[in-house]
């Protein structure tokens, strides 16, 4: 049985960070970040590895509120250097591991706990990139909440799939797999083709989240920080444009 401590994904991230976090590019990134964010500058850390270590509760250097302010600053200036989003991921690994104790990974599309962590880290990375440059006072909690919503959406989608499979007549199992792509696959292909032409990447992401991943507009709003009303209006307009 894979545990959080011996998960290949978590282990690889920690091993990789030991090299990345102390390398010269990390020191440069940390200096550039400190130049933009006074809350980082006051910590007087030399590289991103040291910054992540300071954020650890075991370091006892920062209160929870102070640590939250640092993560918020890192997210706000995540575009300063490509290593900063990676540092945020490293700082939030304990929170990702905690999610595995709150979500039953056996009741979802994951073959084992490591696959759960793959989806969790992937979702965290996407959320960081989406919110990069924004000011979110509770960035750490918001990011982990977004990942939790994504994982629960995947879990709910798997449950629906299992229910449809159980409720389907046996005759459906005899239909050849080569019959063609599903409606979801066709829609995904259409979105990919339209992106950059009729669709902006943001609009494509909105449709993909709601139509393919099965997320509600409210869940997407929680991820992006946009209002539900605005997202619904934009979704209607995008769909109208596609079918025009």
C-alpha cells in the first residue's frame, strides 16, 4: 500500500526540490521576489529553498497569519520567475498530503494513492498559474480549496460513470468500442480546434470545466475569482458564438 511518505510523486518532488531550491537560479529568483515583495525581503532568506523552510510550521519562525501573507505575496508575484510557482507547490505539499486524509482516494478514478497525488499536484499547478498575479490574502487556503474541489469533481464524475455502467442494459456492453468518439471527446476536440481562433484560452477553459469535467459554474467561479453571474453570461455568449 502506497502511503503519503513513500508516494513516488511526493518523493520525487522533494528530491527534485533539494537540487532546484538551492541552485543559483533559485537565489536569483528569491532576490527578484524580495525586490517586489517587502514581506519577503524582511525574511532575509538567500534562496527559495530557505524561503520554503521558513514557511514550515516546524521552523517556528512565522505565525500562521505571517506565513499566509508570504504565500499570498509569492502568488501575487509568481510571474517574476518560473521557479516561484514551483516553490509554492513545495510549500503546500503538507496541505496536499492532508487532502489525502480527507478524500477517499479509493472512491474515485485513481488506481492508487500516488495517482491521487498526481491529479492533486497537477490541479495545484494549474490553479497557481491561473491566479498568478492576483492578490488573495488567504492564498494557501484558497489554492488547497481549489484542489479539493477539483478532486471531488473527479470523484463525483467517476461515481456517475459507475452508476451509468451499472444501470446500462447488458446489450450495451456488446457495442464495439470502435464505434467512434464519445460526445465529450468530440466536444473536447472542437474546443481544442477553436482555441486561438474563435475561442480565447480562458473561454475554452470555462467550457471545458463545465461541459467536460462536470464542474458547476459556481465551482469555476470559486477557482477563478470571477462572479457566477459574469461566468454564466460569458458561457452563454461563448456557446452562442460557437453554434452561430
